[in-house]
């Protein structure tokens, strides 16, 4: 454990997997317990979770905009063909 803002050496990958939900079992328990007690790893885990959440929300928003644009184009196409 450390008191810096950097995660403990060798734990970055484990914390990344904990943040994205792919870590399971004992390793997940270990990572969350450690991050709860270690300032550097806790900060790293929190930032990873926020980053992953923002990326997922951005991807969903982008996909929704693309789908809406396709739908609008199709409605306009149908409106023109019915005239």
C-alpha cells in the first residue's frame, strides 16, 4: 500500500479489470479490498471507473445519433416517394 496518487506497481491491470467488471472471484475481492485501503490504488480505480463509464455513455450517445439520422433520412425518403 502507498500514500501516493499512483497505483501500486503491478496492480494496474487488476484494477482496470475490476473497473470494467471483468475481474471475478477472489481477485475481485482482493482488488476492491486493497483499493479501499490504498490511496493510490483507490484513486486509480475510481478514475478508471469514471473513464469507462464516460466512454460507454459516449459510445451509446453516438450510436443513438447515428440511428436517429438514419431514421430521419428514411422518413424523408418515404415522404418524397409518397408525393
